[in-house]
């Protein structure tokens, strides 16, 4: 289409836009970006202060090219929430999901752009594929769950000298390559898990052979390869043998809510 044996990328993109009925730009949030600390003010939004998902620079540039050249034939779709782009703040961006309504909106926009969208008497396109399965956090490695946190042990304890007993202790290790800021948001019991009498929203970090601080803390920084522990108090309906067997089995005890680097996560314990 360019008529050249060695066209530049910009020439190829411009010529492709000129021949296409519509351009669909997908902002997929593969990068992490924030404003430099020296430029942050107290009125700035959280996405300016903390690393936030953002589309790759070439995608943003190409979105600008497409919209600048053919504004009525360019559809911008966001795959998950991404860092806002101020220059397109007034444009109605569509959010891609497995929801049928999301797909209908995209089909409608493409029809408005002049595309021959044929969905009459068809329903398979409303459920085909799995967009949710393709969504990944940019800093999460393949197979890495919960930002690198991993439950290493669940154990029952009935310490004689403890103020509150019995307890279920949960040990969690940081298997990621970076320091994580962790805040304990509480424990949620589930129908097939253990019934909870109290959940102590405090954590301890392992230093040498000791767990510190003695009374626990709600938020801490966990370096790579280090571990934390926390506990819950089961209800009276569970006897010691039941609790020990549950901790040693692979069944679910409950759900642990944590805030990990400003993102809320839920771990299946």
C-alpha cells in the first residue's frame, strides 16, 4: 500500500489508516507509570503518585495519529483501567469485558463508523472468547499469584500462656523480587471453612529466629524471601483434632484480605 520497498513505520501506519474503514485502538496497560516525585503536588490524583497501568508509548502515539487523521472512524477501547490520557479526556472510551453489553457497544460504534457488522440473528459473539483470562498485572510473572505472596504453612496452636487461645497461625512468604508493603484488612470466613470467633488484624515479620514485633502490627514492609505470620481464633464448635486435621489438609480455612502495594487482594487460605 505504501508503494515503497522500505517504508517507515509511520508511513505504513498512516497508509493502513487511510485504507481501513475503522481503527480500533486497545489500551491494554502493559506499562507502569507515575509522575516524578519532584513534580507531585498534594492535590494530585493517586495515579500521579503511584505506579499505574498505562498503554505502551507507541500505542498512545498511534492512537493520537488515528484520532487526529480520522476522528469519526477511530474507536478507543480500554482493556482494564489504565492511567488517564488528558488529551482524550473528553472522548467516550469503551471498556472491553466479557459482558454482553460491552460487546454490543463496540459493535454499535463500528457500525456507526461504516463497518459491515453482521450480528443479526446471531448470539455466539456475545459469549465467545474469554477476555478476563487475558488480563494480567504488568508486574506479575507467569504463574505468580497475589503479587508473589505464597502461603507456606497453616498450623494449630493452643499455647498455655497465651491470652487468646486456641489459634490458627498462617505463615506467608514473599517470593517476589521486590519489597512489598502489606496491610492486614481482616479475615473472612466461608461456608466450608472454619468458623471464626475473632481475627487479630496484626502481623509479625520473621527476623532470624524471632517474630517481631511481639504484639504484631497492621502494616509492614516485607523484603524478598522473608516471611510474615498472622492468626485467627476459631469458634468453640471446633475441637483440637478437627482444627489440626483442617490445617494439615488442603481444604479451605477461610479468605484473607490484604492490601498489597495499594491494591486489595484476597488469598484463599
